[in-house]
């Protein structure tokens, strides 16, 4: 599997700037291991006038099969999946997309510390993929790439050039040219659109495909004339495939595991750290603290934003004072697990009428979230990239505007107290940041000021005299809610 990115340049704007943009030095051939095999980055040409970077992925079919088993503990190899492996090493453009995001992750984000001015500048770009599986053919390739500013050359590859009568294969040779796009934009287009064109099945098991799509599609996917096709193909390619495997794995795991086992990894870390003295796990203390804050606010209709696998929703359901409970998450996988945990399909009508699970991203305003008494953001904000946080702030505090908002997040100062946590590490691989008490307070006060809320802070878990509590909680209340309570 092979893809090249080329640019041209001048002595003032040398083509070799591509090396800075991709974070890969043009004079070195480099290799990276990915989950599916080895990825190589090399530069067949690199001078001021022309520079080409090539990404070559050697797929490891064995790793692919092993991945197919997913994260299941000791699950049996799935023979039904093995059939999909055969032509993967040569054809899987979707794996190329995964490699692309692994090898060029900083480039995709448009980061370049060495030359911060570079990523924002469009430059002449040519992308070539000699053999791209393209369901929908050259026609669809054009419909996908042309609206983004690419000039598209898409030629069908004959099945065998010696036997033209055999016709075309399902592969095309793709050449894309543009001079109005940045390297980051180009990479993000490829990351989404290669799998969309690939008719093959995928293996990777990840809980936030929707989030990834929204992130990579930022700035170009909304409003794309083929937005619907792109979204449904991107997700169903992964879901139709992974779902069979995952549902089975998940069912096996759920059948074997008690609730604590399906909890988030951070809860597991916390539970482990606290096992010695056997106090209540932090996740449980956190839910208790949130429930107490919600009860004190008098809320009846509650949103659990970023509800994950539904533990809090389950607990809210047990208290009849909460008459309407809505769990929202961007991850379909989390929602699937949540609905199983709640046994939504077997719930009596009355209970069922109190609860709903919605899929949606908190980075966008959403009419469905308006008019509630309270919203909870439990261990959610730290999962967003900092630059996306203002979008969530606006969607929740500006647009949805519940009277009470309860926010919890880890207190990074406390991390020195977790014995199992290596120094300088965050508690969960997906945490984009973790804040000190001062940082959280500053953020919360800014948000409260901007959107007309009052905010109070409460510790959750043992309040260490030096480093504070493991979880910090802020309770925001609108002016009107405060007056109502006083009256
Ligand atoms: N509230 C739960 C889960 C926390 S894990 C608890 O306290 O245990 C963070 C959750 O936020 C994940 O389920 C993740 O899918 C969700 N999430 C992350 N970014 C999101 C976004 N932009 N919109 C909606 N949910 C998001």
C-alpha cells in the first residue's frame, strides 16, 4: 500500500518545507510500527523545487487477525473474520488511512513548533495513490474530492493489462492536485475519504469513531454535498464490520463481568489504587456527590452529558424525583453498552418513559438539550481538545442553558498519590488535559461569568491537605435558579 504527497517550491518557499509540515526529515527514511504492520516514510525526491514524501505500509496479516479478536480477554479466534484478511496487505486503503493518522498525527492537526507559520499556508500539492479500491468508481471519487478543491484524475486499473478483455478491476489510480489547500487539510481529507471509498471491512475497535470523524471532518465535512454518504459509509464501514465482532465480544464480556468490569479505564485505575484500604471506589463517590448536588438543586429533568456507559443514568433512574433522564454521548459504542446496562429493551413502559439515550456531540449546539433543570458533565471536559472546549461551553452554558450544571474533572495535583500511575502521566489515555485546582477554578469562573452563572466548588474523594481531592467538582447555578431557591 502506497501513497505519495508532493509539492513544488522556490528558493524562497522551498518544496522541502514539506519535511517540516509532515514532521519527517527528508534525508531520513523512517519506519514506524502501527497496529497493522510497519509504515515507512521516505522521500524519493527532495530539493527546493520538488519534494515528494512516500508512505508505504507493509501490512502484517497476522497482526490483523490478532486485532480482529479485539480487546476481549481470552476470546476465541473468530474464524468468520479470517476470511476478510486475504487481500488486505495490498488493497486496504482504510488501513493506509489509519497509518496516515498514526504517522502524521501532528501534521494532521496542523501543528509545527519549528515553523509555526507553515501549516496555515496552502501550497501546491499532489497526492498519488497507484491502486485505490474505490467502490463507486471514478465518478464517486470526483464527487468526493472535487468539492474540496482538488482536481481529480481517477483512472480505472485494468484487471490484467495483458488481457484487456477482462475489463477493469475495482481499483483506480488516483491523482489529486490542488494549490488552495494546506497539508493538514489534505491529510484530513484522505483520512476520512480513503475508508469511505474502500469497500473492504475493517477491524479496528475504537469507542469514538464518530468523534474521530467529526474531528477530521472539521471545516470541510459540514456542508459537503456528499456529507450524508460520507458519514454513513465511514461509520457503517466500521460498524457493520466491527459490530458483529464487538457485539459478540461485548456480550461475552458483559455476561462474564459484573458492572465494575465494564466501567471506564480510569475507574479501574482508581479502584486498583484504592483496593488496599477498600474504601468506596472513587467512581462511586463521584456519582454520590453528583446525585447529592442534583437533589439539592431540586432538579427533576436531568441531562447526563457524555454519559458514557450509563452508570449515572442507571443510578438516577432509581430515584423517582428524577422524572426525565437523558443520557447523551458521541460514542455509539458507549450508548450500546449503556442501553444494555439499563436493559432498555426490557424496561416497563413507565420506567422507559423516564429515560432516553441520545447520540450527539457536545461540541455543537443541539436543540434537543434545551429546557432541562440540570446537566451533568462527569469526567467529560478533559476528553475534548482544549481548542474545542469553548464550543462545548457555548453549547451547554450558552445554548442548552440548564439551571444547574455539575462538572467534575480530575485534579492533576492528586496524581502523585496514585501509586500505579507513572509520574507525569494522565489517568486515562484519552484525557487531553488534566487541571490543577487553580486551573479548574479559573476556567469555571470564566465560564460562569461569561454565561451568567454562579459557581461553587466541592471536593470529591479524600481531600488531601497538600494536593487536594482526586476529583474536583463545580456546581454552576443560574441567577434565576438562585432566586427561586431563596424564595
Ligand atoms: N460521564 C461518564 C463517562 C466519562 S468518559 C462517567 O463519569 O463515567 C467521557 C465520555 O465523554 C465518553 O463516553 C465519551 O464518548 C464522551 N465524549 C467525549 N467527547 C464528547 C463529545 N464531544 N460529545 C459528547 N460526548 C463526548
